[in-house]
C-alpha cells in the first residue's frame, strides 16, 4: 500500500495532507499552535482524530509518543548513528527500527530485523513530501503518524 504525505508550506503551524494512490485525500494533520514540543493530530476526512503525536521534552536526542485516544500505543526514540539516521519504535504493533540514509531522503522500516516497508522523501519539493510503502492489512494511520514524527524529529527545525 502506498500513501503520499505532503506538508503544507504556507500555513500557521505544521499541517500535512495524506493521499492514497488514487490522489484522494484520506487524512490530514494539524498541530497545536502553542505548546512545549510538537503536538500533532492525525484526522480522517470526517474530522475524527485517529492518532495524537506528542514530542517528549528531552535534552539531547528526540523522543515522540503516539496515542490513540488516551492509550499510548508507540514510543519513538532517536538513536545515535554514524552517517545514518536511526529511530527505534516500541509499539502495540511490535518493535520497529527506522534506518535512514546519509541525506535523510530514504528510510527502511524493519520489524524484528526483517524489511517491513519504506519511506522516501522527495528531494526537490515545496515542503516535505514523502511516499510511504507498507504492507496491505496494516494500520495506515499508525504508520502515517510514524512518518510525521520522523519528519518532526529529523527535518523540522521549528520544534526546538
């Protein structure tokens, strides 16, 4: 399954639109404007909250939490990596590792050391744009939330 995540450039706060492979809008993300650390809400087309993404305030490497309602369903931690971006995810869906290339454009998603999916960042685009490729039958809203957390963690300099 492929999804396309596009950050809206000329907006107040972080906002993203998420499209399926037929270019239909299926989710959007809006941020809480005044907060310590990033707070983002993944909404479906009927404005129902799917997931809530919250940055934990840390001093060195970044950490994010993903909630479904009041239930914590994932913790994402940035790890030190030599010439690569690395994040680990402990979630109700299992444990994942996100490994990015030197330029932060391509990421592999691994579950238990086995290839699970990929995230590709568009090199030349207005705002950040990603292609998310995950297996059919997985929760797409969850993995979109993971990509939004990655973007905030590694590419968004407004969250400091």
